């Protein structure tokens, strides 16, 4: 049975997609079977895994509307297979933006993804879901499917303020829709130790949230930002870079964490 995690934060540009694809690649590298689900109509996680979203025959859209199963819609990236770092991908294309409206009138609309993933759970150790930057019906589908939420955050002054809405949403989903759901951890990303404020916020996070803060810290590293334009996760694009090394450590930390869940 796979452990299922959402990577969520309603802010845009905080590192959700970078975290999802690099954690997927890192887990694959340490021998885990991984499915990555792209729930963002922008399709950045799809493109960043080497899949052209404009050429997808079937996508997460078809899965949500029950016109395809996970087994029918998942794809692999030849580049990742060649690098021996492959994970399965349920890709997203533009039409996913319309799913929001199309789901409204349907029954069990917030549980579509959960039901679809149940068919595939024995094929994987980890299923990672890249959420869009909103608390929408798509994100709700992600939260209803998951055992836990990974929250990437930058150590900035307003970082904690943005957390309140997400924490409240997670509490509501936990109370009403998915008793399994918990925040697994806060992941400090794009960290620059030379900036005193970032160090201070990082320490405050640890004091306030204790072991809900992952030990691994992801540094700001330009190789991670360059990798998507090559259709590769940073972990594959430049395995020796500091960013890639950090994501491998994070993958190892996740493998340890799930033993305690
Ligand atoms: P989100 O999915 O939350 O919108 P992204 O993962 O797309 O955020 O990241 C936003 C931008 O920041 C992207 O251009 C990405 O390449 C860059 N980025 C993310 N993490 C890092 C990092 N650790 N170091 C440098 N750049 C990063
Ligand atoms: Mg994104």
C-alpha cells in the first residue's frame, strides 16, 4: 500500500513543484516505487518531469472525470528511465482548469482522486501530489486522497501568516472528509543561511512546530531552477549540486518518517 502525500501551500512560487518532482526523483533514486500526480493545470510538474503536456493523450483530467483509470493514464519519461531514476506520472494539461467547473455538479466530487488512486495503491511505495496554488476543488481532491501534507515554505517574515489558512483547511478536511490526514511536515526551501532573517524564522519554525519541521533544509540553488527547462528534476539534471543532494537527503528522511506513520 502506497503512502500518499500532497505537496501543498496556497501561495504560488513557494517551491511546491520543485519539491514534488525532486522528491519523486530522489525517492526513485533510493529504490522506491513512485507515482507523481500533477494536480495543477499549469502542468509544471509534468513538463519538469520530461513530459510534454500538449502531447498527453490522457491525463489526470480524464481520471477525475472517470473516463480513464490511473493505469490507463499514467506515463513514464524516457529521459528519467535512461537516467535510472524513473517514476510514473499522471500528467496535467490545460483542460484540467475546466475540471473544477465540471466536477461541481457531480457526486462524490471531492473524492474522485481518492477512488482512482485506490486502484493503483499496490503498485507504489509513494504517491506524491503536486497541488495548485489555491484551496480549490482540485486541492480538496488531493487532500481527501492523502495520508499527509508536505508544506514547502520560505523562511520569510510572512511565512507563518500564510500557514493559518492552510492549517484551517487541513483541520476541516480532517474533521469532515479524511480522518487520515495530517501535516507531515514543514519543509524549509530556497534557504539562504547568509540572510539573518531566514535563520531567525527557521529557528522560530523549529521552536514552534518541533518535529513537524523536517530536518532537511533545501538551499537556494540555481541548478534546481535551471533543471525544468531541460525537462528534468534537479536530482537528475545535476546530481552533485547542493540542491540535488538536499533532495536526496529529504527522500531518505521521508523513507524513515513513513516507518513511524
Ligand atoms: P510553486 O510550485 O509553489 O509555484 P516552484 O517550485 O515552481 O513553486 O518554484 C518557483 C520558482 O522558484 C521556480 O522558478 C523554481 O525554479 C524556483 N525554485 C524553487 N526552489 C528553488 C531552490 N531551492 N533554489 C532556487 N530556485 C528555486
Ligand atoms: Mg507549482
